[in-house]
C-alpha cells in the first residue's frame, strides 16, 4: 500500500489543521497524463514528496511560477497547473483531499487480474 | 458480424492519419489544450486522474476473436495488462499515454476497431441487446440496423457539435437487455399487425442529474424510414436543445420542457419537410447489411447432448449452478448463450486481464463461432455454444477466474470506475462494489435476481438510478457518503429508484444493503422478484429498516 | 478578416453594415436580420448584391421566401461548440435552395472546416493569425464519407442504400 495513504480518512482531528496545511502546485503532464508536482528547482516531478510547498500567502506566487515554467510548448508541458492543499507529515507530503491522495498514490482498488 | 470493405478500411485510415496530425500539433504547441480537447474527445481520449483514458468502441457490443485479441494486446503493450468493460458496451483503458495513442489507433484499425465518437457532443456508440441474433425471444436481429445507424452517424457533419452527447440503444426481444428506456433515443424493433417490421421510437430517456424514462415518440416507424426519422429528431435537438446550461442540455430536458406532443409535432414536421429519399433503406440495402449478420449454420444437436449435460451437472454442482445461472436459451436447437461473469466477488467489476481476454477469444474460436458480446452489465457473452460443450467451456473459464455463477444476482454488481480513476467522480465506487460483492456472494442464491448498481457521481455511469438498489457516492465535507435508492429497473418495465433517506457513510453501506435485502426477503411472496415486491409494499418498510434504528 | 473560398485565401469584398449605416450605391453589403425586416422594401429595390447575417438561433424557414434575393448568407458559430449553424446551412441549401455564398463566421476552428463544407458552407472566416497552409490542408483530410450531405461529395451510403441506383 503506498505510503501515507489511509483510505477514507480525512486529516486527523488531532492535527493542528490550519497550521499544518500548505499548498503545492500540480498538473497532468501533457504527453502521458501523469500527475506531476512543481518542485523548488522549478521542475516537475511525479513524486509528490519532491513538491515545493508553501504557506498561505505565498501560494499564488508559487502557482504563477509553476504556470510560467510551463509556458514552453513541448511534450513535457504540464496541463493547467493548480494548487492543492498538503500536510507535511514528517518530511512526507500528504494531500488533504481524498481525490488528490488518489492522484498522488494511485487507485485504492484490488485489481481483477485473473 | 459486419466486415469492413475497402471503403470502411480507407475511411478509418484517414481518421487515424487525421488524429495523428492533431496529436502532433498538440505536442508541438500549435494546438492549445482548449482547441485539442474536443478533438481528442471525438476520439474517445479523456484526461483522468492518473493518465489518459482511452475508450474504444465496440459497436452494438459485438466482437470477433481477432478484435478481442487486439484489445488484449493493447492492454499488455500500452496499459497495465487489463481493460474495463463499460455500461455502454465499450472498453476503457486507464493508463494511456497521449503520445502513444496514434499508434494504438493504428493498431486497432487493423482489426476494424476504433474510438470514434466514444466521447464528445456527438452521436455515441449505438448499443444493443447482447443476445442479438441468437436470443430465443427475439423478433429479428437488430444489429443490421445498428450498423446502419453507426455508418450514418460516423463523422456526421451536421451532428458533431450537438448541445450534448447522444446515446441510442436498440432491442428486438420481449425482454429488454439493452436498457432502451433510459437512452436519448430508444428503439424497440417490432412487428405490426400486418407483420411488417418497424420500430417503436422512444425519446428523452436518460440517467444523470435529472433521470427520466423515455416516452414514445412514434408507436410504429416502418423500418425503411429509420435513418431519415433519426435525422429529423437529431436536427430538432441540434436546433432547440439548450446550450446555456451544461446540466440541461440533453434531449430529455427538451422533451420535458416541450412535452412529448410538441416534441412529436416538431420531429414529424421536420421529417415531413425532409427529402427522405437519400436516407431511405431499400429492402436491398437492408438485405446487404443483414448478410453480414446472417446466422451461421448451426450443427444439429446430438442425440445424447442433453444426457451428457445432465451427467456433467450431477457430477459437478459448481457447474450445475453456472449452467442454471449463466446460460440462456438460444434460438437454435442444441445451442446456448453463455454469459461470462466479470464479477468475481471481492474484485473490480467489469475488468478483464489480457490473459483472460485471450482465453475468451480462444473459447470463442473453439466453441462460439468466433464471436463474443459485451453486455451493459459489464460482462462478456459467448453467444453460440453447443450445449454439449458447456461443461468444457465452463471448466476452462473457471480455471481462469471467469466461472462465477452470479449473473443477475446480488454479487453481479455494476459499478463505474469512480474516484479511483475518474476525474468527474465525487466518491469511490469500486471498493464499495468489492466489499458488497464479497459480502453478498454467499447469499446470492438465497436472494435471487437482484441488481445493485453503483455510481461515483451524479453522472450515473454506474446506472444507479435503475438499480433494484442504487448507490450514489457523494462528497459531504470532504468525506465519502452514499445515497441509497431503491426500486429502480432498467428493463422493459423501466423505473427510477426512490431515495430511501439521508446518505450513509462508507462504513455503513454494507449494513444498509443488508437491511434492505432483509426487508425484501421478509416480505416477498414465493418467487416474487424484487421489483414486484417493491411495487406491492412500497417504500415505507425499506425506509423504516434503514432509518428507524437511528 | 480574410476568407477561405474555393481553396484559397481571399480578401472579403463585402461590407458588413450596422443597422443604421448608410449603404453605398452598388456595393456588396450585408445587413442584420433586424434591418432586413425593417428595410426590406428598400433593400430589395436597390442595385448591388445584398447579404444577410443570420443569427444561429433563427430557423431558416423564416427566410424561405427571400432566400433567392441574397448573394451571401453569413451564419454564426458564437462558440465552436455551438453547432446550430450546421443545421441552418443544410436547410438553406437543400430545403430552401440557397445558391449564393454561404459563409461560416465566428469561432471557426480548422478541424471543423470539413464538417462545415459538407453542410454546404463554401466560405470560411479565417483568423488573422491562422496558418493558412494548415487550414487549407484540413479540407483534404478525408475524401471518403459515409452519409449524404450538402456539398455533393459522394457518400458511400448513396451506393449502399441504393444498390440498384437512386431514382
């Protein structure tokens, strides 16, 4: 089971939610559609732990930076970057919403593989 | 089945070339995402949560073994080794790379497969009874007409930018196995009093945010007018369908707001003004297409076919259960229609691995005259099996995890991909299906015919509105909740389910379903199917069972 | 705005008048439907080609009697997803016998040109920045069609539906 993923759970009530929530930028890579995350080096990585994450006010700037690093019309372009909320759980990043957790860590199903 | 001629092949080549150029222009930036999106959608390519999803058309649910092997090849080479069969008889692959899609479409084209118009605001794959051409209760094979609709609607220049998608389904049997009444246009092939073949044309059915059962537009349309009449209906829709609100754009909303009488007037007026000659189906034209679907020469039954079948049943109770549940009557003596369950309890419904697909293709060649069907319930069908061969077929299916004897039972659940895959979803559906099917499987026989359908969002791709029990996933403050409906039905007595009460949490779903089924088992009279019990006792006992305890 | 007509890019020779703009003698001018209704008499009497800009939510039968008076009818695609003008075009050609120039205007995308032509359009507004060669190439992506349409291109269904010939 991918790390950091607990199905059907929301951020634990014990977390100081407002303090712990940060923002990261993500999109889907044009050529293969995989979710990628904007890094501090200005690149895009499929690993969410590589994502740059900032607090509150800096989020808009992060998104603008992510969008500007994506201006190149190449196969590595990223489609429509947007911000997501993440919590930093001891160096590993975990998205707040279930949808973004599934995007980051994969489907939660058992596959009928015969 | 229909075999392409030179025209069809070259047409598909042009389409693949066109698409390849569009992808190239997208990848080098000449096309923006906004400009490219409608183009890729018209080729069935979605951008989903994890990757692109490619939806490949399986016209009227009919496959050859060669086609099925190609789908297995695509699964293996371009995806993660499996595919998902959908509630519109298509197949979806979830892990596709855009840059590989031109090659995928080129490979599919070599076996006459494509993804044309499996998305977009156009006329989608026309679906049909998966038992078409072989069912004992059928008037006439509807698939020649489906093929004609397919050709007429392919890259139709007038109807490629409709207000919204358009779905047509066709059935020619007493039992509706194609959910005709919840389609934009539904067609029941019928014979009139004079013995002539024609169609009852229904309009304005659909699921989603505002589910509706279709109404009769025309009681009897002589078969030669099928395409011209469809053209008239589509033109009225193209002209008057709403375009201001995405959620009110389907033709069912137009039918509802005009009323069926005014809708009929509009369609009939357009049809009367049309020059129908160009689209009229002459007897020769119908015969030409019908030739592709001509029944094969069925071997006559052997003298001790039934006896050997009987012996096999008595020797193997698991086979006997499969025979009883998964095998339907064929119109040719000594033959049978076998449904292959893609719903092993506890697993993702409707999935098949590449190996499983290849096995089914082999079985089709060995036992089913090379043909396979897909049902909207997300199962596969081998439509032409000699009854004496059923035991061997089952053995080979069973060895591959394809022998579950649960067709139409509680563990034969329909579920959309849901939030595990789909960017439109609000909640997950597959884990619910996995849990429920595992839980209910042991009681399948006790419960009897029972249809549970699960959707991960209001778009209702899991058909929850027309399940005996329907389950709709919703997002309540970031948590997954499930709204339960009951009393729906997708067959010729189509009905929309009623909401039982407030949504329940994910953990409560199994218990809730147990309670509802418990009420049914308690209240049903001998052999009474669920829809009849529900009609007799109403919603109250079910509501009480779910919510009185709280 | 440049136009594609007859396989090449041309300058638009028409002037598109507001409802209160004066017409010059003999000029080729289009008017709105509103102006046509208001000034029909005068517009019919004048010398010079007259064209009509028809909104995409008006049914073509409104024009039935007057169709032959127009040398040009301009149809509109306010957003490329709004496909009402495809039906308008077909009806103008086949039911109302319009033989003048039928022009696609508005949010016209290169990958729709062939659909438009098949519906009876024979002129297409081009973005100023559109790559012309690419746009012209769009018309040649298919030379085979299933269903009958308005541009006279041969459709396989002609033959398939009428194997003994079409009377």
